[in-house]
C-alpha cells in the first residue's frame, strides 16, 4: 500500500477545511478535496453569511436571534464565541480576495427569516457560497504550505499508540493510500445524502461523522436535522433548492392545486422553515401533489430576481410562469456532530473537527439561516491558528487497518439505507416508525460482506441518529415527534454541550 506523510491532514475542502489550511501556516498541510472545489455544500450556499456589522446591530442582538432559533438548546458560550468573531471572519474573506456586494466599507446587508435586523452579506448575488469557495480555494492553491489532493477520499481513520494517526484513503480505482499525520482534521461537511431527498452534494454522506463515531469521539445532537421545505421535486441528486424568498415574494404552496398553509399557521406560507417542512411532508404523506405556485412572480417579470430557481425549473422542463413548480421537503443541514471545543479539538487525541461535521453548540436544535458559513469560517480559522501555534505532536505509530472495497453509490443497500432514513427520520417522526427503521437497518447490516465496511459505518451512524431521535421524547426545534408534540421544558438548556463541553 502506498503511504504518505503529513504534518496536518485536513479531510475536506469546503469553507471549514480551507479556513483551517490557510491559518495553519507555516505547518505543512495535506488537504483532501475529492472532485475539487465544486463538490462542496459551501459552493451551493445561496443565502449568504451572517455578521452583526450593520448600524443598530450588535453581538448581543445576533446572539439573541441565534438562541431563539435554537429552541432553548444552544450553548450561549458557543454563540458568544462565534458571533463575536464574525467581524474577523469577514476581514479574512476580504483578505482572501472576496468582494462583498455593496461598497467595501458599507456592504449591502440583507434580512432573512429569524434575524431581527438586516445582517446577511452577499457576494455575487445569490451565489455567495460559490464566491467564498473560489476565493479560499485560489488562496490555498497559491499557499506553499498547502498540498491539495483531489484524487483521495478518506474511508477510515488510522489509529495508533496515542490516538488518531492519520487516515486511510482510496483512489477512484480502489487503490489504497495510508496517510500518516500528527494531526487529523475532519472537515467533511454534512449528512444530507443519508436521506433519499436532500439538497446536499454527493460527498455529504456523513462519512466523516461515521468514522469519528466508530473511533469513539463524543458526539451530540445527532437527531437534529434541518429540512428545507421547498426543493424542486425532480430526478436530480442533490435536489435543487428553491429559495424561501420566493414565498416572501408571494409564491404559495398548494396541494392538489389548493393552498394549505393558511389553514395550518397564522403566518401562512411565511411560517418558519420547520413548520412549513412538516406541512409539506404531511401533504406528501397523504398522497397529495405538492407544488409551489410562483406563476404570478414569473409572469410579471419579478422572476428576474430568482435566476437560480428559474434556471433549475427550465433545466427540468418546467416553465414556472405557466405551471406550479413540483416541490418536496429535503434534508438540508445537520445541527448535530462531533463535539468540539472553540479550537476544534475533539475528545480523541490527534483528531480535530470543524464545519458542519462538528457540533459547537451554536445551532442547538435548529440553525438560524446563514449562521453555518459563519461557524465554518470562524471555527476553521481558530483550529488553523491553534494548529500553527500548538505543541508539535509526534506522529503516533500507526496500527494496520483493513482496506474496504470502493464504495458504489448505485448499490441497492445504500439506496435502501437512504429510503429507510427518509421514511422514519424525516420532518415528522414517531416511535413505531423509528423502531421499525432500526430493525430494518440491523437486517441490512447483517447481510453486508466484510469488504462493505464503508456502508457498515454509515449504517452504524444512521442507527445512532435513530437512537438519539427515539430517546428524545419531545418535540424541539427541527426534531418533531408526532407522538410527543410538546417541548419538555425540563430539558431546556440541557443540550448546551459543545464549545466548552469537550475540554
Ligand atoms: C443548497 C444549500 C444552500 C445553503 N445555503 C447556505 C447559506 O446561504 N448560508 C449558510 O450559512 N449556510 C448555507 N448552507 C449550509 C452551508 O453551505 C454548509 O453548512 C457549509 O458550507 C459547510 O461547510 P463545510 O466546509 O463544513 O462542508 P462542505 O462545504 O460540504 O465541504 C466538505 C468537504 O469535505 C469533502 N469530503 C466529504 N467526505 C469526504 C471524505 N470521506 N474524504 C475526503 N473528503 C471528503 C467534500 O468533498 C468537501 O470538500 C447551505 C447548504 C446547502 C446544501
């Protein structure tokens, strides 16, 4: 087996992994970026990045909005630490060549649901994430201390005498590479691909989280998955996201042609994301055809403000000026993950985590829109600085690990896993469905060959997520239990582990 050595191995090259790599100089970084910069959730982010930099805004106000969205389960320490570093994150992006929309000293600030004041920065209109990804990627490519490998995907961690000693990676042809590293950083993004319907890119399989779980890292909030209410229902994977601003501009959700939100919530189509996602799910479960009627918007010419949504419809042969757009809710963001401290340390020596794969406690049970890019950059940068300044750890002596077969996303068991999770762990959950899903996963697992370790790890993660959802006999944030529809107030604040909890 080929082997590589690295001072610092960063697994994943979205906003979080790139922020680590850029701040870790002068230490040498090996950065894994399978399929390059565009295969990230970062490059899909359309809304923007939140920062309390406008007149009348403050860290206290942004923190209060974040805490409210989190439904009594965020870590106030995490919120204060991350929100107060937002200005520095914006400066870092500017130094990396990003131009925010508006004047340099007065960027345009936009309002989004859940924010009490306009504080969302855009770059290149509704392509903010792609602009961030391009800027950080270009800077990493120019940095002598960073080596980027697009051909390697991590399949497991290598452990040694003193914790994690690197990672085992595969090339597309199945050949294995053992990467020995003094420090290993997981920056592998979210878990959306574990669900049959998702807005997340192909690499967001939860694999980084799965290997951390398998190696005993402390995790939290695994049951907290945010669902987007309006993804375009089509045969693409991931599903294109239809921005919620369409409903803000007057588009209406209809089921079998009839509007349904006004009867469910006084805020109608403008109810919070999780309320609308549950309503869409319920209509779909009842066999009704759910669509977003935006015909007026696209007929009147106001559709020019939604070029992304228009392009996605046309690509799927839908004319949104003539017909309502077929939609589904879809897995969108994971609030749970590997528990880390303010610098990305996990509970396992030699292992770090940043970005969506990690759990700082910022989001609690529900993420406030546009806080995730902020978190990825703030905590990624802090981890990079800590790695640059920290005591050099000797590379632990690695033990041998078995090489799994290359993963084939077309295999029937993977599709089955995604269907099972979507059915039981979607926006509406009930104990009988969760128990049945666990039993099905156990059966699936028992049929796997030893070489299917990659799938086995993901099934184990799915089981942990279901276990967490069963144990939480209440509804909180994005976790809705139809059999326990109320929040258990005795648990308020009890989930505020994270940034200061691990160390
Ligand atoms: C459609 C969409 C719109 C969004 N809009 C917004 C928004 O407007 N504002 C906001 O704040 N957030 C938004 N989010 C969420 C936000 O984009 C993500 O939370 C954030 O980009 C995560 O950054 P990350 O660096 O942790 O992960 P990613 O950007 O997903 O990067 C993960 C990296 O890890 C790599 N990887 C994964 N597995 C492996 C492996 N096994 N081996 C090697 N590499 C691996 C991937 O290839 C990729 O390079 C949106 C998400 C989506 C899907």
